[in-house]
């Protein structure tokens, strides 16, 4: 099947080596990962949303963010013909066609106050609740959430902060201002348009193709080494050494971090980053699989299986709320992508140093043997537990 192409939106700037914004959209669609696009007004966020809707034959839910928005009312209605015979209020309610869409778009989500944004939790998790019962959304088991918004320096009147729990449900948040279009991109848009309004997408519908690509990727499972890399984001980044040299947990320290970490300097991530949530680590693994497929299709495959996990950690971590804002401001010129790159480069170096031991230890564990386990300490302390579990399971299978 052909890669996903956006009809009108243009941005060929590489966000990662071999990965453009269009590839990011492609990857999110293949893995059914929610996407939240941030950026300046007038730079194509709504156009990108419209192009995504076009890929689904414009068979999607689209609403602009506003403070009187009531999501539940979009999905249910009263059947007036049943009013006379109904014995309960539930009997006169029925669902609208919006229940069966494969894509749900909230344009300018940051224009909603937090109370309204809270309604999107379930929407982006793929269900709604009516009278205390959950009802699944989507088409053939597929539903994805897309949102856009403006954030930042107070230039946008009527915008609100986004809760971290909602941000975590937006599996990938991409601020396109940090990856501006090339002059050729802008020229292509100017040459194709005489009307500044957002263009409707009339491209070939790809709904069945997207669902098929999603199903095929679901059949491919990450390797143990990829799982270990993803686990580092949750457990390795949780570890820090206190002023007595003892290992501690950032999660357990809660509000005392990052002040609990001593001697932070640029390049050290101890006081810069909090651990990823389990949900974010799953997103990183899932997105890594899609990036691997896309890079193969572009004939620029990754050299190692864990490289795409590091790439997605960079992309997800920059905007997911795990970076400490004051450290980013103080050491990285307020650029979260520069800060996250420093974190990821440090992780790459640590894994490179332990590459041989990891490879040998994993191979032995799959054979029921335990080697090098005691060499994994500090941030890599969790690896020992994984090796012991793997070796035990291998022995039980023999």
C-alpha cells in the first residue's frame, strides 16, 4: 500500500532524519495515535486537519473549540416518536451518526476553558459515557483523535492551558513552529492557492487502507531490546542519586523534585526531566514501529532496532509535560526540543556503552541463563529484573 500523502498541507522540513510532518501524520494514522498540532495562526494547522479528514472521505467528526461546546449532545438525540410509549428517559435517547466515525477532530482546542477540555478525555480515548455507561466510538474498531491549538506568549486572547492528563492522551504533541516550512513549501502553497481560506480535501479515500496498515502493524511485536529502551523512559528516568549517593525515585519525591536533585548542569537530565508515563512509553514504542516501516519504504532504514525508540522519545518527550520548564528556560533557551535532544543524546550514549553487555545478557536470558545481570545498576537497575523474568520464563518453557 502507498504511503499517506496530504493533499494541500506542505512542510518538507525534516523533524527527524528521514521523517517529515507528513510522515508523522502517516505514522500516527497507522498506529491510531492521537495527534495534537500546535503552532502560530495561519500556518496550516486547520488545513492539515482538513487533509486528514479527506483521507477518510470526509467521514469524520469536526468541531471548533469553543466554551459552549457539549460533546455528549453531539452523539445523542431524543427520538420524539418514542416519547408517548417510553417508560424511561433512556428509551427516548438514540445515538447520532457521529458514533461511527474513524476520526474525531477538535480545531483550536486551546480556545476551550479547562472544564470544556475535560470532555475530550473520553473522546480521545475512543468512547463516550451516557447515563453512566460507556459506548465505543469508531469504524471497524478504529478511531483516532486530532486536535490543534495556539499556546505560548500571551499573544492569543481566549486561549487556555491544557491539562497534563489530557496532553498525555494526545499521544503525540507536535509544535510545528520549531520545524518551519521551507521557502519551497511556501511557494508551492502560494502557487496552488488564490483563496486564503482553508481548502477542502478531495483526495482519494484511504479509510480501508489506513485500517489495514494499522492491523498489519499490530501484528508486529517490539523486540525485548526495544522494550528495555522504552522501560528506561519510565524507570530509568525515574532514578536519581541523592546527596548521600543513594538511589531515589522522582515519583516518590513528588513535589520536592526537581529541587531534590543536586548539582544540575547543562547536559545532565537529572533535574531536567521527569519519568515518562506508561501510556507515553507505549506511544513511543508504537510510533517507533511506524517510523521503522516508513523509513524502510523510503529506503533509508534505521541501523539498529532501538534508534526509532530514541527518536520517538525525543518527539513525544519535548511536549508531553515531562520536562521541567524552568530548567528548559535556563539552559536551553526555552526550546523544549533542544532540551529533549540533550536528554536523548545522553540516553543513546548510555545504551551504546552497555550495548555488548545488553546483547549478550538478552541472548542468554532467552536461553534461560542469567549473565551480566549485576552489571546493570543505577538507572539501569530495572534491567536486572527484566533479565531474571525472561530467564525464568525461558526455563519454564523447556
